[in-house]
């Protein structure tokens, strides 16, 4: 952990509206901002319930993929160019909100993803950007980073810029009430993983630790309840807050090995990001435990299990995820065993995350994690 006096920059949307019914304020906010041509970026499910936004019949790109790739982004940008919007609204999970960020900085700019990918290369926006999450997982609504997959290399292309920060984030837990229990479990584990990996990162900071630990505690308290009863609005609100806290952690600190090792499961085998994180989570938590023993014990306490040894840490993390109804074996999700070495090479190359893992993991270490999870 870095010292308390270590410099840290935190960027937040200038306006965050949290709580049940807050989505009903969107139309008035757009009107006050002088926006009359909103353009919605959504997945197919959320494209079918645009009435929740209270905007009439806005222009729409409703084909966001669960793991958006470069062609998906290009199609969304083309639709936005045709719509000539003055506001872009991400409506959905992390994939929709990530594409909305990229669409907002690319529309009217004449630039492609290769021109803006990486840190601080995106142009200033010509449109307003609003994020409305409908799952409690990524925390993308409060972040400046977006990921899309290159279909040729299967690698995640990261873009990060202050220009991709939303003007308004509306976090309304009621919008998550229709999320099935399996998706609730997976997205909740994603929120938890953001917090755990930031909490144990070499770049961890006391300011971010406070958000991270609260986020983990919220997941431990409310995720089992929300999986058991999707109409439990206190649990839905708790998870929405946990996801927001996870998003807060991503900007200044970011994730580490858990996400690096989970990425090939999505980019190569189209496994949902939350489920991929769940399958990898207990293995990485146990692998890192000796490097950050005190923080690992705090993670275990927040989630309700003993983490006093590597074995207890793994068993507790695995049991927490499995009790949510998640199948924790890679083989059950169609991952071919002969692809594990290629996945390990690909994951090991994601240095932007692995370099800040609390323990150095070799390619062989990562392969061993995949084999144990298989």
C-alpha cells in the first residue's frame, strides 16, 4: 500500500444521481442542458425498454454485444453519425456504457479507435454523455476507461481519457430488478473483483482502500440476498452502490491479475465477464494471499469466510461464488483444454494489469491457475 501522502488524482462525473426513481429525472436534465437529440447506446434487451428513460422515441443503436468488438463499435459510431446527436446515453451494462463513451468522443471527430486508444488520446467531446447502468457490476458509469476486443488478436483494446467521463450518471437500483439471478451473481462478482483487486494492488492507496473495502462488504452483505430475491430493493441498492465504488477504484488504481487472467475467457470463448471473473477469483485471491496477508484476511471477513491460510482463502472464495449458483469449472463453459497454454501466454502479456499484482505471476503460474480452474 502506498503512503497516505502519496499523490492521487480522482475524477468523477460532475453529477451522480443515486436512488430509486432517479431515472425519471433524465428528461429534465437533458432539457436543462439544451439537448434535444439524444442517441441511446444499448444492448438488445434494454433497447426494448427505452420507455424507462422517459424520452419518447429517441434515436438508437440497440445492438451492443456482451463482449463488444471493433466491428460492433464501428457500427455504433456509424449509427451515431447518421443521427447527429447532441447527447449520447449509455443504457445497459458495462458493454453499453463502454461503447457509449467511445461513441461520444468519436462521433463527428473523423477518428477511428486506433487514433484514440491508449491513455489520454481521445478528442474532446462535441456531445453530452450520460450513463444509466441497468446492472450492478462494472461501475463503468463513473469511469474514464473503455474496452473493446480486437477480433484479429483477441486482445482487449483499452482507451482512457477524461473526455470519456460522463456529464451525468444515473444509478437507479430499480432498473436492475429485472436482472436474472445468474446475471445478478456474475455482475456482483465483477463489482467485488474490482474492489478486491484495487484493494490488494501494488498501486493501492488509503483513499481508494476505503471505497474498496466498503464495496466488498456491500457485496458480502447483499449479493446472496439479491440472488435469492431479485425484488429485494435494499439488496439491489446495496449492489448498485458496490458497483459504483468498484468503478471509483478503477480510475486511480485499476485491477490486477484477476482481470488479466479472466480476459481471454471472454475474448477467446465469449464467456460473460462476470462469470469469467468468478471462476478465476478464488484462485488469484489465494495465490496473492502471502503477499498481502492482512488485506486478504479483511477480504475474507467482508465476505464471511476465514482467510488465515492459502487453503482456507481458496476454499472460502470458491464456496462464496459457488453458493450463488455459478458453475466454477472452465470446462463447463466450453473452454477447450488445449487452449489453456495460449490463454496463459495472452494473459501474461497484459502487463498494464499484471505489473501491479501484489505477487509476480509467471506464465507457468497463470497456466497452473487455468488448469486448477478447469
